[in-house]
C-alpha cells in the first residue's frame, strides 16, 4: 500500500531532476560544432577543387563564406598575410591570391598504402586501382549534392593517394549514395584502415622518411613520434622487408613520445604490423633530454612540435588565435631537440628536421643555428624531385617580429630597444647568419601548389664526429666527489638492534646512515 501511495504521489508531483552540467571541454566542443555547422554551406555544383586555388575563384568561398567562422578565418588570414608578405613566403599577387584561397578550404583526404602486408596488401591495392581507374575514365565524379570531385591523385614516392575532397564529403556520399564510386572508395578506405593495410597520412607528412632512404639494417629513432605515421613508415622499411625475405632482423626502430596517452595510441597503431615489431620500442622522454648513446643511430626523424600553421586547414577555428609569436616561443625547444638528435647520429647518417609550419624562426633559423653550433660537422643534403609534388627551396633571409616593436633588424638592436623583462624572449640564433646559401637545399611544400598541407623539410648528413671530446687526454680526469654515509650514533645502533634483533646481534658490524627523512635506510657493512 505504501508503495502504491509513493507511486501515485510521484506521478502527480514528479521530482524536478536538474540537468547534469557539462564539463568545460564538452561545452567548448559543442560550441565549436555549432559554429562549424553555421559556417559550412551547401557545396557549389560543379566546383572543381583544383580550380579553388586559381585566381578566378572569388574570395568568398563555398565552405565558410559569409558566416561567423568565415569572419574568423578572414581576420586570421589578414594577420597571416601581413606577416608572411614581409617574409616573402611566396612571390607576387598571383600566388598570394592562390594561397589565400586554398588555405580557406578543408584538407583533402589522403592515405598511404602500407608495405609488407603480403597477399592482402596486393589484393587491396588492385581493388583500389580498379576504383581509381573507373573514376578517371568518368573524368571525375559528381556527388549526390551536385559537387564535382576530381579523380584521386597518386604520389609514387610514398605509394600514397590524395582524394579530391575532404572527409565530410566522403561520409555524406556514403550515406546518401552508398553504391556510387565515391562511396565505394570511402568504404575501401575505412575497411582497409581497420585491417592495417592503409595508413591515414597527409601527403607532405610522408616526405621526411621518403628522403631518408631507410634500409632494413638501419637503427632509426623518431624523436617526437606521435601520432606515429612516420614511425610506421620507417618500421615498414625496416621490419617488413626482412619478413618478406626471411632474413634475420638486424634493424631497430625507437619511437619516443613524451605523452603517455599519445604513446599508447602510437604503440597500438604500430602493433598492426605484428611480427615486424620484433625490434621496435616506444620510450617516454623529453626529446631534448633523450638519454640515447652518442653516434648510434643511422637515421633520425626529428619532426618537432611547431605552431602548425601549415596544417591549419584541418582546424579552421585556430585562425581565431593565429599569431607569429607561437613560432618565436617554440624556437629554443626545437633547436634543443635538433641538437640532441645531432649528438646521437652516426657519422655518415642522415637526420631529417621537419615542421608543419611556414615560420622561418621554426625552420631555416633552427637549421642555420644547428649548422653553426656543430662547427661544420653537418651539411644539408640536396633533395631529389618527388613524384607528384612541387618543391620550393628554403629562404636565406627572414625578419624577426615583436608584437610591441615590430620587426627587429638584429639581436643587438633588440637588446637595446626591448625592456629588460622582454629580452629573454629572443635568442641570437633567431636572426639569419651570413653566407647561408646552403639553406636553399631545404625544401618548402606550399598548399596551393598541389592542394596539400604546408611543410618544411631539411635533410642533414653528419660528415664528421661531433661533439668533440671535452677532455684533454694529457690531463688525468679528476675522480668524482664521493659522498660518504654518516656513521650511526650509539643511540641509533641500540634502536637498530632492538628492531633487527638477531640480524644485528653482532657488535662488530658497522652501521652507516644512507638516507634520512620519513624513512631511514641503513647499510650494514662487513665486520671491522
């Protein structure tokens, strides 16, 4: 009866349950989704992605034109263009118009076929070629919403493919026209990614490992490995080749990642290669303090943390806070990581330094400082042409910008103009050195050239031993100072005897205090 009364009361007078509050992270994510939904407009029929970068394309694009997100992108782009025009990132109004238009567009889907997967890999590749051939024979593809998608492009240097649209268009087509060619391609990518036959990787991200010419017998280190696309690329060249030939594995791949959670993702991603991971390990250290041996690795991948404005097409909301200050703040850490990599590289080995940034303070300035500090022990290798990509040389001169003083012509003038508390923001290595013609051998990959992300790569060869020996062999080394433990007092001895009982029964044992604190540790040495 009581139960029925309670139920009647609850039905007539229900309790008002409060809505569970969202966390800050979820609130920000929901706000970002709402702004994106407001910003994305329906696709323009017959809009060719390859024509987006042309000067005929109007500035108000089909993706974000006229929206809140579009206004945010415009403001960020104005700051971006103002800074990089001074750096002479591209030449002429014609190229600036192309670059400005293409960075407003979403990043196209790109993937790389994994090597060494046996018959499964061969079958998957043949099916992909059939789908691409059908799309090419039709001269492209028109989606259910009327948008034209050009045929996928192949990049032979990394066995990679770039689709002519972004991920959102692929998903829309898979739901709205599940039997179309584009939907078949989307299903193929999804199914083969889960089987480890395909690695989702941006085209320009595959360049550093492709230029290193990794061989099966090499010891390879990835200094900043997450999310693991470059590590996986190197592991395929080291481990899978040996599995195919049946030889004993001699190579080694070490992936270093300071973040624990990202390290787990990295190891899970590489574990898809199974037996090829026999000589693979994941470590967790700060890249600039990696405790590896000197002159050990044959190849080192140094893809350092950066401001990421070359990959900003993936995250258009980042235009809200874009500023060149981020490159200045990261310069010192990037140089420290590159210097640590230089120590661990063998003589004759290759080091790839790369970022997904346009900022010369993160790119050429770091490479220039590395060459200067190693005193000629490294040289920049001239990179060969890459199938499907257009390469631009590195720049030999750049400007250093301060938010209060504007462009600073030299380090000495910066130390004169700036207040004392702001001088520590700058390092002498940020300014260009004289006689830096070798920086032309660095390569820059710009988005408007092949509808990719922005990227910088420099491949350096170690030509002689570095660092040099710091000690003079004629002078004997001083022994390190020894901290002797404190001999215990009589009161402590008697306390130890009562605790240890028979273990401390002998009076001729010498007790020495090793550590004091909340826990006292004692060392009992041999009889006197």
